[in-house]
C-alpha cells in the first residue's frame, strides 16, 4: 500500500517543532513536483534561529477546486515505548504503524499523496492545492506566513476553494473547533537568602493576580454565557500555570511567572476577558503579554460543502472537536472541514500509532473528494 510506504518514509524525517523541517519539506516538494504541482516555498527562521519551511502547491486549471492542509512538524519524542523501534524508526505490530507523527499527521499526508496519484493533472477541471505548514504545534507560525505571503492561498480565498484540514478525526467530518489564546504574566523581585531582609519575593506580588485568574476560571466554568454545549467540554478550559524557577526553598524568588492558556469558542467575544486580565495586571503592577494564536473554526453544518462531505464519507452527521488546527488561521476560507485518518487519542503519546486500515480508507476517501471537486 502506497500510503503505508509513504507514512513510514515520512516518519524517518525527524521534524519536532524545535528542529528544522527542511529535509521533510525537500522530500515533499520533490514528490509534488514529480506529480505535476507548481510549488511555492515559504521560509522563515523561528525565535531560536531555526530554519522552517512551508509548501503551498497547485496542480490543475481553472478556479475553485479543493485544498488539502497539513503540517510537517511533530511534538518532541524524548521518551518512547519501544526499544526495538524508535520514534523515527517506524514499526508495525498488529495492524498498527508506530512512530512519531504516524497519526499527527504524516499518515494523513501520505494518504493525500497516494490519492492524488490516481488522477492526471492535465485531466482535472479545477485545481488541487496541497499545503504543508511548519510549526503548527507551537503557534501556527507557518500557517500565518502562508496567509500573509502565499499567492496560491490568495487564489483559494478569492475563488471559493473548499478545504480539508487533514488532522486526525477517524475520518469523521468535523465542522468546528475551538481556538487558542493566552497570557504570560510576570512579576520581578530580588533573590537572596530567605533568612535575611535582602530579598524581595516576586511571588508575593503575583498572588493577588493569581486570585483574579482563579476568579475568571470559576466564572467561565459556571456562567453559561461563556459556554457552548456543541463542544465537549463546553467550556474554554482556562488553564493556569505558575513557576518561579527558584533553585532552593530558602531563596526568595527573583521572578514569578503565571501563564494562562484557554480555548475560545465560536461566536463568543473574548475581548472582555482580555481587557479584564490586562486591567488586573496594570492594577497589580504585573506585566501581562497577550498571546493570540488562532481563532475558532466554524463552518455551518448545514452548508452544501459539509453535506456533500458527509455524503462522500458515508457519515450521518458532522461534529465538533476541542483541539485546534491551522484552520483557525485560514479563516478567510469560508468552506472547510477537519477530516483525516487516525484518532487524536493517539497523537502526542509515547506510543503514537495509526491503524493501517485508516491509511487505506483515508486514501480512498481523499480520492473521492479530489474526483468531486477537481475532476480528472
């Protein structure tokens, strides 16, 4: 099976987000060019100076068509379940393929690579776009560059291209997901031995701010105006983290850091929450940095595209998920779904795997979408 072979090959390219994805991008660019795509290559260096690459490719004439979106980065694999097979040395066992990225989302890329080979580009009546971004796992930076710089992406928006975000959904049609937003709040003190009067404990200044973050957390969990029962859980998951990086219990903290990460819901205005946090920081002399990563994704579940997707996938209804995707950045594309092989439950685990059957089904269903929206 081609999709299985492709997945195994893609896994062998180590592409955790803290490393460069240049080699896997070079491999994919070569494959796409071989099968008749014109490829845009977008590059940048991340905050650590590491080179990152995103690809936006097009094949076929005309307007509209179908766009497939994926990312080539993975989460790290510092621990792994097997001594026989490493995270970048894929292994199969009981109809499962194991390896970092097998599920999220190199298996999906392999399915689309296999499906597109079933069609001849010069026989298509509408274009097929193939987008592979960098840094989806750490802030959607590649997707943001695609939106800002890609000529082919601008074509998609202007001509009404429909899109598939190929993240793992067990090939169920997903019409909506939550977004991502957060804060970094910091106070500064002075380190010293705690038995003296020389230190200033930064945590003392942070405690009132933490109390306000806890109050917001409790409000979001209890007040229905901040919730949406179309999602599970229906809340925005206001997650509070704290760290003072002190080396010993008898040292006053020179710095105290609070992080908040939450998942905005479609149709709910989060600006009052952001203003409340920023105002709390100003009132309590806490430096607050707002980090906006991606918006929620929502496509009308009764729209013609979602209904057609359900027909092609032989599914009775579409659903929502609580994780995020590049779809929260590609907001200008009106018609898009999340739809891919594998289960999100296997993503980011120490024994990440994808069922081989999912690779076969994913190839078959992606081919149906290509036939429907591109012809050939």
